[in-house]
C-alpha cells in the first residue's frame, strides 16, 4: 500500500485555525492527522508540501523509514516546525496503516494497557477569560473563576489546569509576557503578580473543593529567579503540579530542587535527544510529550526514555478533537502515563467537524476501539468554514 496523494485542509476554529493532513493511498484508504500552526509554529503546511514529493509513492507501512529519510533531508535545520511536519506525516501514515489492518492505532504501539485515561480539564477557566466569544459562560472575575471550578467538580473531573491571570485591574486578563502578549522580555515577577496568582488559585480551590487536583502552567512566562520566588510564596497551597518551560535543563533542575510542588515540563521539545538532558539532570517530575508534534510512534520512544529514567509522561493536548483521539492512543499504550491534558470547553460547532467526538465518563477519557484514530474529519464541514488569515498566538493580543 503506497501513498498516492497528500493534501492539507484548514478551517476556522474560532480564535485560531484547525489544520489537517489527508494522505490517500493507492488502495483508497485515507489516513488523517491534525497539526497546528497557531502555537508559535507558522510554516508547517509549507514544509509538508515540500516533503510530499518524497512521500508520494512510498510504502505506508514503512513510516519509520520515511521519518528517518525526512530527518536526513532536513538535517541542517532539525526540530521546530520541520520536526512538527515530519510528526504530522507520521501520524497520518499510522492512521492509514491501522485502517488497512482493521485495528485501532494503539495496536501498532504494543496494544492498550488501559481502557480509559485519567484527564485534567485544561485551560480552566482560561478559554472563558481569553475567548468568551467562543467559550462560555464568560469569566471576568474571581467569582467566575470559582464558578468554573465548581462546574468541573460537578462534571466529575478530578483535576484541572489553569494559567496566569491578573484580576485587580477590572476584568481579568492573561499574563503572558513569554509570548509577547505583554512585551516584557525580562519576564518580571513582582509581589502584585504573585498576589494575583494566589487569589486565582484560592478561588479555584474554593469552587472545586479540597479533593480537586490543581495544576498551574507558568509556561515560558518567568525566569528561574522569579519562579523560585513565586513557588516559595505558594508553598502552603496544595498543588498537583506546576508546569514550567525553560530552555536550560540545569536551570529547571535548580528550580525543581527549590520547589515545594512537583514540576512538569518539556511540552515544546521535539525528539529524544532534546529530552535527554532534562532526564539526565532530573529537571522535572513529569515529562510532557507533544505526540502531535513528535509523531505518536516517536513519542512512544520518548516515553520509553522517560521510563528508563523513572519518569512518567503526560500528553500535551490543546488542539482539536482529532488530536485528542490521537493522544488517546498514545496514552492507552504507554506504561508510564501520569495523566492526560484535555480541553473540555469546545467550540459550539466542534462536533460537526468529526465523525466521532471524544467520550468522557467520571472524569476519564474512554479509549475508542474503532480502526485508526477512531474518528475522521468531515471534509464538507471543514471546507464550509474557511480559515482566518492568521490565528492563535500570532493574532492574539490584549485588547
């Protein structure tokens, strides 16, 4: 079974776009994957279009061979958007291969270990603060934060993750200097910011109750000095983990040694070699792996590397529903899964874009047993929603 054609499709997804890769085989089987250009990754589509000339005519089953070939062809500029394009192609090949065998993708990964996956409600209530036009009810203050946390508890979720917000200037707004939303490249952390973070977390705890796992994502928004200060100030809070991104494994290891809370990291890394120094320096308690970027097959290798260093993994997942299904197969198969990220707030038209939506029960994601990823994008619905010129981080800025 060989690759006959390669096509990318893009559609409007509210404040961003959704991106899909469609690989059609010479037998008529179609493999799908989802990728993303909105999280600081413009240009993946162009790279896929360049690589497709070496992909057409290749054997679908030999996805490892193509990944190695693509890495050779792009050797001078590894990782980043090139790595994401290669991962996207690998994921579509996996879907086509599994469909041709009539099995779910997890069977290609060694078989499933679990029938359901513990998840946390991500961006809670982030999307309702940042994008109230698409995710409601809108959250403007700490009362709204508390109400969203109470909703998470009432819907059976055992953990939720939030971000950094400022509440003492009227309506709440996101604090994201690491992404240029506030252009402050020195990434300052002062008493006022710490106070706002504490107030936000305390409102979540009040709404969610004592048993909810509270996760907070600092992302790239502070340097080690500021991180250590704020973690000391939050030492008395019961936090499930603090998520941090730093380019230096040694610097992150130093933050971890000084943290009263578990540290998770590595969501933006591509390839085992880039993860290795973080494991060697014991920089984090939980390794976050983006299987959309790395490719699910390569991500299983990263999970095995984590297991060799006694570290559990958690999928990075804040895209569309196809990505959630792709990550579900990764999460079902790897032995050292900690928990999986899922955005519960969805677009009003999200379910119209796919043949099947993710299913949840008691705060867990159920693993689908249909062939391939267990869902396909619906082309007519995608084409009916033309994409924005841009979206995601490249478009967003504080009003």
